[in-house]
C-alpha cells in the first residue's frame, strides 16, 4: 500500500470512530427503553475491525480467520480451533467428524445412540438425527437446569456410543465427571460450549472436557462475529477431519489462494483417481462449505479481547438479580452447579406449581414494561412437532423438562444491561408477584 493509501485508510478508520460516537445509545428510560434478554455488545473497536477487513477486501476466510483460530484456541487452552459460519454448523461438524473412518472401531455408525438433554436448544440434538444416529434423552435438575453424570450413566445402553450435552445458560454441567464416565465406558464426548465460554468447572475452563467442543458467535452469545461458530479440540487427527468436512470434504489443506503447501500437489494417488491428480480437487470426506468470512473473523478477534470483561459484567448482573429477588415467593431462583464458576448467559426463573399466577401472566407483565423475556429454549424437545416422528429413546422420565416447558422463562444479564436496568427488572418482578399473593 502506498503512503497515500495508508493515509486514506487511517482517515476512514478515524471517521468510523467519529461515527460511533454519533450513534451512541440514549440514556435508559424505565418502561420506554427496551431491555433485551440478550444481544451483542459492540464498540468503536469492533466497527473499525470490520471496516478495516472490508477495506482490505478480505471477502472470504483469510488472515483474520487464521489469527482468530490461533488466539481462540490459546484462550481456551486447546491445540486447534476451526472457525465456522455458525454454532449450528459447528455442532454438525463435530458430530459428523465422529462418524468418519479415521476413528476406526470407535466411529459412530447409523443407529448408534448418543445421550443428550431433552431441555435445550435443538441444534445440539439435530446433528445426531442428521447423522443417522439415535438420541437418548435425559432429564435435568431444576435450579441448575443441567443434567447430571448419574443421569448420563443410567442412560447408557448396549448401543450407546457418544454423549453430546450443552452447558445450560452459561452454567456448567458436571463436565469432569461426565468426561471421566465417557473415558471409562469408551464413549465419545462432544461438549456444546455455545452458551458457556469463559465458565469453568472444578478449576478447568469449559470447552476442554470433550473430544470436541463447539462455540457459537451469534449476537446473543458471549462474544459475537455476527454469525459464526467454532469447533475446538486437542486431538490433531480429529481437527484434520473437522477441517476437511468444513472445507468441502477436500483432502488438501492449502489455505484459500495458496497452492502446493505440501510440495507434492501433483504427487498423490488416492481412491481410484489417476496418478498425480491435483490434490486441491481430491475429496476424502462427504463435506460442506461451512467457513466464515474474514470480516466475521475480524469482529470476533476484536470481541475476544473483551471476553473477560464481558464475563465479569454478566456475572455482576446475575448476582445483582439474584440478591434483588431473594425471598420473592412463588419463584425458584437459579443456582450454580456445585464446583462451577459460571459465565452466565441468562437468569432463569421457574414458577412454583402452586403459584397464584401462570408464566404467561408474568411474562406478559414484564414485556409490557419493555423487559424482554425468553423461554428456556425448546423446553422438552420430544414434545415438538419436528421430533414426534423421529426415532429416539428416553431414559427415565422427563418430569423436570416438562416443568421447564410449562413454567420456566429467563431474563437477560448480558453486558449492555446496566445496574439501573437490573434494579428496574427486580422492582417489576416484585411488583407483579406482590400483586398476586
């Protein structure tokens, strides 16, 4: 780039910072300003990162993507991270990679069972079905909204070959015990960490317990790339399979725009192809194109620098809500899993069975005061139309998953929510409950 080009670029980026000041949000007005339950927390540095990537015309995965993968893997203490276009794609890649021949006898095959949770988000379960495997649903505990190692152990049957579970709203499940159980029983383990980045269990960061872990960078999550996700692992052989499946299923590992990284591009003979067939067009897996763009990666890198700050803000907000709502009748307040340090995604409330009001009433009241609410995702997934015709097994009962379906919702704690907003939410909930004694 010429000196003049560099000067122009610097001027554009300064204008972006000036623009950010002009569009700053207005002060909070109770009952007027919406309090969203989740959302992205973006600043001038994020705007600049995205614009700079756009100015450089990095329109596909490139240097920003590779840098983010290295930095994010290092942040979570893992060897490999592969950026994807969504957390859902990350989950699909994780499960599909466990079905590949490279795993030998441990490879998942159609009809094998995968233990998962009924009360969660569907994209933890959908890859199990999409890979021709059979979900085995277990229940959760009210309060933590996670399952337990004992429930997982009780669900293991002759065809059980894997476990795939998500940390509930930033509250870790018993990841160490479940990882040890999987090791003892020869089960593969996918740790869906989409809601839990920055949390820890028994002193270890979540995302490092499974054979593979996944993350989402959708705006609701701990850091965002707009759309985006990631698959992480310490297993280099699995990482190579994930990369191939993400990148069309090709055997070649050259970065886009590069050729002959291995110095034998025309020296391979694989499958029934002729000797010397171009390695860039040899496909060793039935894959996809699930890559992200460099603009997304640039935003994710900017956000990553604030991960600790964001986690601290989430936990402050959660604790302020917890203190403010202590002792309010008819509401079950959330609890951290023993031995965990959550990175809270939301604040969950369950209405008591004998409460003089229904969930729909308190939700309607809060929404009327511009306080956003969400249900605990799908509640009991087995009750949804998408799964009514699917082949699955239920271990034990799903009593608590049904409670979540009928009586549970959550409100936000994400970093843009201020102490003033938290106090307003507490006052609104107390007002509603106080009027229904």
